C-alpha cells in the first residue's frame, strides 16, 4: 500500500493550525515530520499524524499546557492520570472564580462609566431671568438655523448696538403645536445686557426665571435634534420629572465657530419639576449674612436668626451688579474661572463669591491682598453673588 505523505502546508490546512505552529510544536517535540527531504528541506507528515494533532488539540482545549501535553505524549498510555485530571479540575475551578471576579469588576467599571456618561450628558440647572433679543420667523428646515444666525440675526443685533454678557447664552423656541420638519414657526432669543429699540427684525423682552430645567447635551447637526428629545423625555420619566414649560434649544458651538457639524454642541433645556416634590416657597430666597467683626459669611434660605461675635446679624443688601464689577469669565478643564478687576486691599475687598443653582449653593471665600479670582464648576443657569466688604459696610451684587 502506498504511504500517504503530506507537505507541511497541506498538513496545516487539514489540522487547522498554522505552519508556524507546526514548527513550534516540532521544537517542543510534540509532533515531528515523518520525513524531511535532505535536498530541499521540505517537511512531510504522514496522514496518521492527523490523529496526533487532534490529541494535542483536545488536551490543549482541556487546559493542559504544551509541557504537560508533551509529558502525556511520551507516556505509554497517552492518557492523563486521575490525580492529574482532578488537579486540572481544581485549577479550572480556581480560574473560573478568578474570571467571575474579573467579570464583576469589569461590570462595575462599565456601570460607573455609564453613570458618569449619563451625568455628563444630563444635568439639572436653574436659568435666571434675563433680557433677550428675539427674532421670530417661519424657517424652511432646521438646517437653515446656522445661516440665519450668522447672516441675519447677528448683523441686525450688531446694527442695534446689542451687547451680550460673557459667556453668551442663546436659545430657540418652536411655537408649532406638533413636530414639523419644514416651515417651522421658529424663534431665536439671545441674552443681552439691555434692551434696545425694537426693529422690524429684532424685538426685545424680559424672560422670567426658570427655577429648574432638565438639560441634555447633544453633539451633531441640527436636523438630528428631534431624536435627542426622545432620549431626554425617557430620562425625565425615569427620574420622575415632568415638563412644565416650552423646551429651549440652547446653542453653544455651531457654524459660527466650528466647521465640523459633528462637533456642534447644543443643549436642550426643558422647564420641569420633580413629581411629588414639595416646592420651596417663593419667599425662601437666599439670604446672605456677613459678620462686621470677623468677616464670617453665612447663607440661609428664608427667615432665620443668625448670630456671630455676640451680635445678631441682618441679611446684607443685594443689588444688580454694575458692569465695572462684573468678572471676566473663561472656561478651562470643565470649570469657569471668574476674574474680577478689583484692588483687593485690606480696607476694600471681595469677601466671597456664591454660586446658587436650583438645588445647591456653593460658597467661595476670598481674602484681602489675594488674587481676585475663583474657580467654580460649570455655572450655566446659575446665579452668581459677589460679596463686597469695605470697612464695616458689606453688600452683595447678583449677576
């Protein structure tokens, strides 16, 4: 009977392993060619060695190392002993527990990252009252918004002499009762420092405060925004919020500063309230106290008795901030840097900065002869109080 010999390439195909693997097994002595041509160096395997490769594969799948397989192949029976099998079972159980522990740790990381991403994507903010310049028109589609802002609304606001605060804040409202992808009743609003004379294009009005808004960050072109509303309302339902006012679409980055539409940043803001939550009475506004003796600052809501240095304190007066006292605001690493142009002398200095949102209030202390700046978290929609102290006189501004 003619012996069937296979070249290494043919043998590797039938075994389902690479030629490189066969060379490696040969070096370990697991399986060696039946014959090597002395002139060409070609390696030939006998067809019966296919069973040897199947045995190696089976033991490898059972978790045996190549060294252990080599020892088994050299034995007479080529069958693992009971002791070896039981040791391999025990080893497998240990590995299984380790893998399950690793899975649980990986799942914890995934859950944490998902929660962080949700927190990054969704937020709860308060939006202060403001003066806005408004433009309302019927636009053909959402894609027309960018061009309209750059070529119509912007130039008209500049012609009227509008001044916008830093950081700027603009948003749109849709007045259609149902969703439309064309001929949209659209209104663009942008915060301004003061109202000017109305023109045929731009009208001015006061927007009331929104104590609580559920907000969602969206990246991408405007014609995809309606899909994000689905996610936002699903989040609101899950977290127990209900809409109590018209949604706003706030534009942060767009055609005016970013050519890549995938990097356009829009924030959807929905006026809301927590279902079943007891509302704080309107009279419970933030009250600020500052001790004229030691300079200690205390914050309360509503009426209360505050004492310091043996004396009862009265809330300090709060007035709108003057343009000369407004800080320069810049963003860096997810925070805002507030820089005041103030001498910060011993006799006259900024004692503190307070950042108030609908559900939290933060106090940042400053001291004489130090830099008049403070880093605060993202403050979109927050109220900023600046507390000034001059000798025994103390007052606060908001803006």
